[in-house]
C-alpha cells in the first residue's frame, strides 16, 4: 500500500444534533506508533440542519476555534448555511512527552490525558480536549508540574495586575467574583504547582467560543463539559507536562506522518526554520537514518500548517519469522538507548 492510496480516504457524513463526546481515542496497537484516529472509516464531515456559526459546530464536536477554522479555510466563520458541509478533525499525532498524566501542547491548543494503568502496563486509551492558552503578554509556562488542588464551583480572586488591566479598559472587576455563570473559572478548577495561581479551569458563558485560542492570562481554559469530565477523573498529584510543539512527527502502520501548527501570537518562524525542526524529528523517528521521504508533502504540511497529519514516507514492514531455522549470519546488536534528557526550550522530550 503506497502513500497515495493512504490519502484516498473514504469520505463519510456525520449528522449529529446534540453535543458529541469526541474525546476518547484507542491507543495504537503498536506501542511504537504515535498516531490516534477517531474515525477509522474516513474523513469526517458534518452538515448543519440550520444556519449557525463555525464556532457553534466546533463546540458541538468539542473542537477549538483555531482548529476548525484551519480545517475549513473557505467556510465563513460567522455563517455556516443550512446543509453546508464542514470538515472535522480525525487523526492526531501524540506529543513527544511521557504517556502518563496530562500533556498540554499549547501550540495546538490541545490536551492529552492518559488514564492511570497498572504498573508496567501501557495506556490503552488517551482522551484529548481542546483548550485556550495564555496571550502573548501572559504566556502559559512550559515544563513539568502537577495538580496540587481541585476546587468545585470556585470563586475567583483576580490579581491586582488583572484588575488594573480591566479598569484601564473600562471594565472594572470586583475583589471577588463568586461562583456562577459569569465566573471566568467556570464550575471546576485544577490548580497547578506553579507560582502565580495557574490553573486548568472551565469558562464563563461570555468566553465559551474562545476555547482553542490564545486568550487567557496564562491559565488553561476548557469547555464546561470537558473540564467537569476531567475533574472527576484526575487525582491530586497527577503529573502535567506543558510543552510547545508546533511540529510533530509520528508513525502509524509503517507510514511516517508530519503535523504542523501555526506559530503562537508574537512568535514567527520561517519556512527554513520549520524545515530544520521537521528534519530533526524525522531523523529521530527513523533512528537517525534520513529516508527518501516525500518532500512535496512535507513542504505542503509546513506551509499550510493545517494541523492534520500528512503522510510523507512508507517503509517496508519488518520481516517476521523470515528464514526460520535457516543458517543466518549473526545479527549485530542494536545500540543502547540514549539516556532521557530534559525538555528543550521548544518543549520536546527527547528519549521519553
């Protein structure tokens, strides 16, 4: 099977009236693969039964605003006409991070949660959620942290810096915002072990369409339904890895894919810089042997930055039980794995 055949997906239409629970993925059967698929039968599409916005469709399928806009560049964000077709996300490359606890990849405005497993077992599922991240002037910090406190129906005590900002914009804030529909923290808050009161939390009714955008004061904002589901599953002490990986590379069934996302606000990389990052990741994924990959496909992925995996190379599957019992030369041993290194400034975890 070649790459062209892989790209010739069967298109199917999904018509769902209510909110979809579109967050749980089965992990790849091969533990070395890193691509998860939601709709195995093809490219998911949806059409509406009435006029609505693209943001309404995003919320219905629990996608972020930036994500669905990138997938549908020719669809009017503010008016999806009745019967108009909208493209949804399907495949995702897992971030390069430990597969336990929570990983927040702020470059794609998306969270990955690996439910706990028994010692020695690999995760069978991963749950993925859209979220908002910090603005250019209130960046979400990178690194490893953990959940230290859970609060249901929290009150919000806005810091003095945020109160000054709102006052300057003619929108003064009280010292305390009580629980309720207008509380920016929503109905749930998961506090992180970071200085400055960083949290994973819900949202108020006025900012619900900001999920999947760079709009917060550094916290991670989620849809109400999603944060309530996450709140019930995670325990205090759960590790949280916050990374920034706009380019990801991963295998699925002996096919190598690349996935690219646009720069965050206030950051700008050139195409040459993106190529350099992608080539380094391809080398790592192929054990430092640069394959003869599809350069046009890689260029398309890094230029369009649509946030969906693009196939760039197909390798022969490994031979199993070949020449069983035959006289063979001694096979040299594989080199010892490299030691685990700390995440780089870009948020990539080498060797995990």
